[in-house]
């Protein structure tokens, strides 16, 4: 009897873990081996410690690597800026609508990724609702301005698709915070954080404006675009300062922010790494100049059958996520990862 | 806040700040949250709206005029119905297998403390955090590898050439972790004493599981089932890598983007979305009903226990 009890949990997890071992672990090992192989699909691939695949992966597609890092980074930043107040609102001001709001956050998952991306293509298209408003009605942008086929469209698409992956871990982290801590902070004279908030906001806004101008290729680092770049940074800093001085309170800086950091970290990882491997957004919203690493992997695997190089690129993504998970588990413990002890 | 306080200097400061902070908390944050949630739903609204479109060309990307044509003839494109049937079939089988495997793991993780439990936790998280393209690419690499001996005989040639069976294998794989997370979330606060009571009354473990545990965790299992079903039916990236020439609905959509994009695609997508939302809503309502009933029984039990306790010393 006691022996059977000892064995029982292992019997329960065995079938599922076996499936994952066969169709998750084994394929990844196979992929590592493939990434060190040489040959073509006709001659067959042979394992040969071909580390040059990794050298090639890092050096042959510099534009795609830069695109991935820049677009992925911007999307992560924007997801954070939209997702944090959103998760805060659901966690602290959601009240009895909390469950409904969370359900609406994951509602997009009940339609296909493709269909949602196509919806953005419809909205942001040259004859779409968005441009007809800002271009034709309001006249903010010039008449020949288009969004589809530009980095702006790709980053908008990525931000939209991965926003729930930012909101959910942030919500989990914020929800755990005891609201009495915030009340206690206020009772102890934690008031607004005017000067600090303004400075933080100004730096944040200026940085964001510069990152958007450069990252979305509306400016480059040359003398010609120096003036628009500086204007954008100034505008960003000014808006940031106003927003920061009104929105950031001392209670937030001292209590809520530090306690929500695990969620910020988890959310950023869950947005950044998958965006690096995304190819659907670029394919439907971008152009050949906006292609990312995901497009290279997809193309090498499914069109060119250049498996070793594609495997090397995929394994780099896999290694990045593994490192992130190990760091997270070391710093915050393993229970945090899958939602705590049942 | 502390405007009536006697501490003159800090009180004026906090009173003024308190008002803006209150405005932010009470109005700015909720309004922003509502706007952001709406933003998440915009593409779904566009999908529904454009299923009623009569586009000016072959591509349903620009609004023409309102039309019910696509709704009256939802399968009026060659291959569309077959692709949807394939998707439904794969989703159904993959979901059953993944739900069974994942529920067993969730049971083990929530009710037993065993060596390797926390490594299992981390291990289960990895497939969820892995980019889809890596999951698909690694499976493709392995499937192609089984085309060579000795793996060909070992797998019976089942995994290559690619087809519905390889899509199925992939969908079960990526769904298992989602089942575990969903089921174990619903098992939090599980009334263990009910199982103990059943055992005390002479039920063996098998009977206890089917008569007590299973009915209690059924809503969680159903929720996991629905989540997996829609993840599977909507999956594109992993399916593209593991499908070969087999066409599921998302693969059919992808193929049609280049030369012809009929409104039927949005009609079918709207139907799938509406079906999924309806089932999830029904399951949630049912869960609420059960919860309310349990709470009522619980409070009656507590009242009776309190009454008994008061009588006892007398």
C-alpha cells in the first residue's frame, strides 16, 4: 500500500511527460544536432560539428537581426506602457467586473492569429478607417502617408498580438499585492510624487520618442533628421513630464512598483522572445525590408530546405528563452512560474 | 484624506495631492483600462463586420457594401468545407488526448508532494514560453529525420510524410501545459475533506475519484477542453510546419491571402469564435451555479455545526 502511494504521482505524470519528452524534448535535441550538421536535403544531412552554421546565423542576416531586436523591443515597450495601467486597472479597480475583464483580455485568443492580423491590415490599409480619419478628416499626416508596408504597421501588429501576454503576468503580480499596504503608505503621508514623477516621465517620454522615431525609421542618425528627432524628443519629454507628475504617486513608487517587478519581467520575456520569431505580422503588414528573424527561419525551413542554418537560428531563440526561464526560476522560485501551489 | 488633520504642513500637501490621486484612481485608470480592452476587441469587431461585406474586388480588405451573400453561402469556395472539417477533427481528437494527459499531471501536482515536483513545474512552463516557430521547426526537423532508417522502421513510417497525424501529435504536445495550468487553477481550494469523508465511509480510491473528485473538478476540465479546442482550431504557425500538404482552416486562409480572399473566411471565423465564446460562457455560468450551491450547503453546514457546538456544553 505505502509503495503504491509513493508511485502514484509518478504514474499520473508519466503519460503526459512522455508525450512531451517524445515531441518536445527529442525534437529540440534533433534540432541542435541538425544545427551542427552540413549537407543539403538531396544529399542528406550529416552531423559534423558544423559550428559555422552559428557564425553564419549571426553574420549573414544582420538586417533581419536588427529588425527583430528593434521591432521586438519597441513592441515590448509599448505592450508594457499599455499593459501596466491596464493590469493595474483590472487588479485594483476591476471590482465585480474583474472576471469579465480578464475574459475579454483573452477573448482574442478565440479567433485565429491570422484573422486578427488581417483585421489590422483592413484597419490600417490605405483605404481603411484609421487613415481616412487621421489623413482625410483630421489632416494630421500628408496625403501620401501609408502605414501598411512600414515598420509602424509591423510594430502595431506585434504590440496588439502580444499585449495579453504582458497583461496576464502583470495582473497576477498586482493582484497578489495587499491593498492595505497602499493605504498604509498613504496614511504615512505617501502623497503625489510631483518632482520625481516629472523627471522620470520626461526621461521616459524622451527616450520613447527617440526610440519610436529611429526604430520606426522616421528618422536616422544623420544631420538631416537631427531637427525632427530633437523636436520629437522634446515633445515626448514634455508630455512624459506632465503625465508622470500626475500619474506616479509615492505609494506607487515605494510599494506597488517593486512588488510588481516579477510580473514586469515575466511579461517582457513572454512578449519579447516570441516577437523575435514572429513571421506572420511581417508577411501580412510589412514589406521585404521589414523582415525579421522569424521570416528567415520560416523561409529557410519551408521554402529553401536549408535545415542546418534554420535550425541554428531557431536554437538561438530556444536558448534565449531557456536562459530567461532559468534566471527567473533562480531569482523568484519555481512556483511563481505556473501559478503557485494548488 | 487628512485635510482635517492638525499637522498643518503635510496636510495641505497630501490633501491637494490626494485629490489628483483620487481622480487618477477613480477615473483615469478605469477609463484607460476600458479603452485598452476595447482596443483588444477591435479586430474581432472588424472580423464580424467584414463577414457582411460585399468587397469591390477579389480581396475582402476594403469595404464595399453590406451583403448577406457570404452568410447565405458560407462554404461557397472549393476546399473550404474540407479544410474546416479537417480542423474540427484534429482539434477534437487532440483536445481529448491533451485534456486526459494534462488532467492527470494536474492531479499529481496538486495532491501529492513528490520528489521532482518543482522541476516538473518548470518543465511544463517551457513549452508555453517557447516561441511557436521553434516548436514547429523542431518537430519538422524530427519528422523529416524519421524518413531515414532505422527511425523509419521504428516509427512505422507514421511521422513522415507529414499529414493530419503529425498535426495531431503537435497539437497534443502544445496543449498539455495549458490543460495543466487551467485544471490546477480550478483545483485551488479543493475541498479535500470530502474525499477523506468518502474514504472514511469505505469507498476505495477508485470509487472516491469517480464519485467525488471527478465531479468536483469537471468544470475545470471542461474549461481546459474548451481552451485547447480553440487553441488547436486556430493554430497556424505550428500547423504550417507540421502539415505537409494537409490543409486545415488557417492553412487554407493563409494560402488564399495571395490570390483571393473571400468574405466566407470571415463568416467561418465568426462562427468558430461565436461557438467558442458561447460554450465558454455556458461553462462559466454552470460553474457559478455549482459554486453558489456549494457555498449555500457550506453555510448551512457551518450553521448546524455552530448550533451543535452551542448545545454541546449545556
